[in-house]
């Protein structure tokens, strides 16, 4: 694992490039513009191919939906890193990627399973039936991989990473967590509490997972297995979206603060508590290692463990 910041502006960079291309705000805006253009292009291609039309074969419909989630995010992030920051995409592709994916899959499954176990012990969750003829493809491609890749690139790879580089770890953690939580406020069954819960258990937890590991594949795998296990395995709604094609058919009963109600297990106080505890442990670990970047690190001493990973000594790095 490495806690090095992925990028900081080299000291010899001209002022115009520092301000127009490499400042935190400029990089976020440029990513958003490329992402929007790529989304429009991929959507146009899917429409041209007829893969989003009614009655289209399931495989084509799923492929179209998957491409519209994954391709714009990956392409925009590649442009940001390769052409603007001009560095390798170490946080997305490295020798540890297979291991990170395996760890993430286990962590996401374990997290949701622990939530279900607590609810079962409290009598709020029970299984009334099982299905053997379910179709996994849609849940894996769209709810799992597609949503995880797109959201982790946007919220951890871009927002958390770049805000941390510009304003420090606390601003990145709190800002990206709140944005992630309230990005779900318009989902079915969403409430202010469900958004706060998402901000805690997903925004803060995944933000700290990224800070400690600097691995987007680990965050993506955790996120994907979390969604898949919660919906397709345990039969809960996922962020308010009801899952009909599930392995277990549960009876979830009790007050909404405990079960999450129609929004799903993510709005359960159990899920929020477990997520907050794990995020807190990771935060303490980061504090002990000295990897938390201070407020406006460009104007204060950068921790040794956070020396930029672009060959520039931390003490020589000017403000971004």
C-alpha cells in the first residue's frame, strides 16, 4: 500500500498551465466536460445501434446500459490523468490490482452480510423463500460493476483525490461524502436520513478506503459486491431501487430506522453504525501513519508519507 498523493503540480509549471489546467477546480471542471461529451457520444452510439429500444434482446440492452455507465467515466479519467496530469494511472492499474479486487469483493460481501446478520439476530430479517432460476447478468453488469466503476471514478478518483491534493484530507473526506450521500436524494424512497446514511457508510468509508490503499479497483470491487450482495443475494432494495430477481426472498420487518424501509439496508442505522466504525478505524490508522494531508497542504508542510508520487520533493511543491 502507498499513501502518496497521486499528483501535485511540478514547481516548474508555467503559471497559465497551473491555473487553467492543473488547479484542483480546473481539473474537476475539465473532467466533467469530457465526461459529459463522452456520455453524449456513447448514448448516441447506443441509440444508433438500437440497443435501448423496446423489445431489444436482453443481452444488447444490458450491454448498452453497461457501456453508458463505464465508458464515459473511464475515458474521461484517462484523459484527465494521461493528457492533463501527464502521469501513469497507478491508482487504477497496478501489479496489486487482482489482489485489490479480491479484497474488495470480500469486504463488500462481508459488510452487507454483517448488517443482515445483526438484523436477523434482532428479528427484523428472515428468509421466507429462495429462488434458483434468477438471472445474474443485469445485477452484475449494471447495479454491480457499472454503477461501481462510474461512481468510484467520479467520487473517489476525481472529487476525493483532487480535493485532497488541493485542500487536504478532511475537506476531501467530508465534501465527497456529503456529495455522494445527497446525490441519492432523488432515488425512490429517499429521505434526508437515507442520504446522511449513504454519506456515512459509503462516502466516508469508501473515501477512507481509497485514502489508505490508493486503489480505485479495491473501492470499485467493494462497492460492486456491496450492491450485488445487498440486492441480488439478500433481496433488499439498493438505494431505493427494488430488486425483483433475487436469490433470497426475505421478510424485513420493524421500524424504518432499523431496517432502512423502502430505501433498503443502506438506510438502516445498523449499516450506518458499522460503516462509521470501520471508517473511524481507517481514519485512526491514517492518523497514526501521518498520511492525512493538512488543510491547504500546498501552503503548509506536506507529511512525508504524502510526498507526491511524481518525483518532486514534498518540501519543494508550491500551491496547486
